[in-house]
C-alpha cells in the first residue's frame, strides 16, 4: 500500500473543518497523491489513487459535474475534495451527492478558510510519514529474515518468523502445493488453516495462466492475490514466488487486520518472506542439481558397464545411499513424441511435465517396495524395481508387467495428452547383469515402438525374432534385406499396393490363405492374386522351400527394426 485511506485523510482534515458529504462506502480507497483539478480536459492524465482538489469552476453546468463524478470513479480516483472558492457554498447539488454515493466516490467539502496548501501539507505529510514507517519496518523485517537464511534457516524458520511478525498462521508450499512449512496461531490451529488454505490455493493455482505476470528469465517475481474463503469475512493473501517462468511455490497467510497499518506490515512481511522462500528454494534446487549430477554419473557408469571392479561400484552405490543388493530388473519409461512435446511446451513447462512423470513412476514403484529406485533421464525415467528374494522366477514378469500397466494408466489419467511406452529387461541378481538388462529394456522400447507404435509395454524376452535381428543388426544386413525386397517395395510405392504386408501376414499365418484373408479383411481370391503378383515381380517363388521362406521372412521383419 503506497498511501493512506480516504478515512485516514478525513480524520486529519476534520480539525480544519472538512466534512464527508457522500461516498461513505469508498472510505477504504487509497490516496497515493494530492492534485488540483480545474480544467475540463482531465481524462488523459488521471491515473487513479488521487485526492483531487477543485472549486468546480471549470464545470459550470450540472451535467458536467455529473460526468466528472462518473469519470473519476471509473478511473479509480480515491476522492474528490470540493472547495467553495469565492462562493459561499460549493457548486454541487443533491443529485451530484447522490450520484457520488451510488458510485462509492467519497466527496469531501472543504470550508472557505482552508487553503489548498494546507490540504497538501496534511495529506502528503501523512502519506510520506506512513511510507517512512513502512520502509523502516521493511528494513527490519528484511534484516531479520536475512539473518535467518545466513544462519542456515529453512522453510520452517521462515514460516515461524513471518508468524512472529504478523501473529497469524502461515503456510509455505512448493510448486506442486506440497506443504513445506506450517505454523498455526492462538486463534487458528495449523490443521484448520492448512485445510482452508490448500482448498483456496488449489483453485488459484489451477486458474493461473503461463502469462499471468511471470517475470523475465532469471528475475524474481512475487505476486500477491486476495482470495475469499468459506469462512465469512475472512480472506487470504496468497503470494506466488517465481523465478522467470518457473514457479517456486506459495506463501499463504490470512489477509486484513485490526488496522490498515497492520495490514500494510503484513503485506510487507509477506513480500520479504516470499523473497526468503525464493532464496531457500534456489539453494535447495542447487543442492539437488549437484546431487543429481553425481547420481547420474554413477548410473551412467553402472548401466553402461563403465567400471572394472564390482567392489568399487558397490562402494560408490553405498556412498550415494543406494541399496542394490537382491534381484532387480530395468524398466525404461519414455515419453512418446518427446521432441514434439518439448518444442510445443518449451523448457520450463516440459521440465514440470518430467517432474510430474517422475512423481507418478516413483509412487507406483515405491508402493511395491521402498527399495525401488527411480532415475530421471532425458526423455523419461529409468526404474529399477526391487524384487524380494522369495519371489519365484515365473511370477517376476507378471509383477513387472502389472507395475508397467499401473504407470501407463496413471500417466493417462494425470497427464492427459501425454503417453509413455515402457521397455522391460530381464531380471538379474548381480550388479553386472544390470547393464545387460538396461540394454534389453532400451532395445525392447526401440523395437516395440517401431513395430507396434507408442503407448505400449514391451518385454524384451517376448519380442522373439525382432530381438534376434536387432542383436546382430548392422548396416550391411539392413541393406541386404532391403535389396531382397526392393522390387516389391517399389511396386507398393508406385501403385499404393500392400504386397509387402500381404507377404508378411501370409508367412505369419503359416501360408494359410483363409487366415491371411481374415487378418487382412480381404477375399481369399485377393490373397491368391497378390501372391501371384509377388512371384511375378520377384521372378521366382519366395515360398518354394524352407530356406527361401526363412530368408524373406527375416528380411520382412528386419525392415521394421534395422
């Protein structure tokens, strides 16, 4: 608040003979400056927050006075103080006062004995004095909170400090609305306050758009919202803390107080507390990034077998707090159309999306075993589910598949348009096997997406011939397979035909024409015709013997994965 209320100004001017004639409901308006209005062309320089002094000499007709009252109210002017000038009475009739009452514009009537200079001195002196007091209090609060941060404070200490300053309950949350600190008061318990505050905060959070006052990249942005609660006459101050386009969290406390001065102090204290929260969160994120870097270096070495000694890698795991004993398999959860979503959403929003995905995967994996490990990667998440030693081998695949199903279902439910695909490697009981399981999970993901598209769950051991092909796939094999089918590929491309598909399905169905027709939704005669065309184009019968059939079958499958 940059000024004083109209009511405060009225109390100061009453001793000089000023009286309130209209606009009692607007007495809480804030006067930020005092100015004189004695010209008819005022619309372009009215900014709001003014206490205008006028004799109305420039407005000789009643209609001009009525228009003036409407214009000033719409522009957010704090109040109008009318002076009689050389006249015995001010130039306003009952209709003007009634109109001012309707639009809640306070109208003060000044006596002839009070000059404008006195009004300027009294009101501006009060505004400057209030700003001086607020500045001094602001510096005290800033010093207090800075000392807390420098002595290793934290969110809890920031909340307690804000509570001591305002004597009101305080809640601090992160960007996901998880409560980081909560302090109650003598009148309101922490539990009651948090329930009400979170309900209001969730409504606010869901309604804030990406362009709602976020600062430029790297700049701190603090914005406070007033929101009503389910409790009559109780409002909340909700301060959003952001750095650039990235939301850091919220600080929430009840609004209002017994005096306007108290309200000002609460607002100032809240702003400083929000700044302290931004600094604390920045520190926390920096520490987290450093830890993640160390962790990622470890997982990079472990999953890619970049180590010589199993003893050393076990020691590194223990130093980082990872328990890797027992059976484990590797699952890779990858966002479908990763690059498209990144380009659509941008770095900040995509990072939030990745964080949400990690949370979803973490909750699902940890619900089965607290020893499960979740590792972020560029386009998704790596999961190392922990498998108890007593679990039988034939049950493990079913457990992993059910976990994958739960993850995809939760992603579909919570992330809307985002889908994921999951690759599953085989289970192993030694660290040295994790690298192989990771490669298998990645290959399963790669093959599954090529063959069946996204939004799927792919187990390496169930990919059959595709896994075999990928295991020895290379450029020469790929070119050889494509060359063997080149004539049919060219024919399909030129004629928009489906001879390649027909050939594959025919071999999948053990050369059963009826089953092939059923799968392709065509008549058996059409299948026979297509098979004859294939023979004509190749210049030979690709189904004449076992070796020919195997060669072409492998070539057809290799086209999808190599």
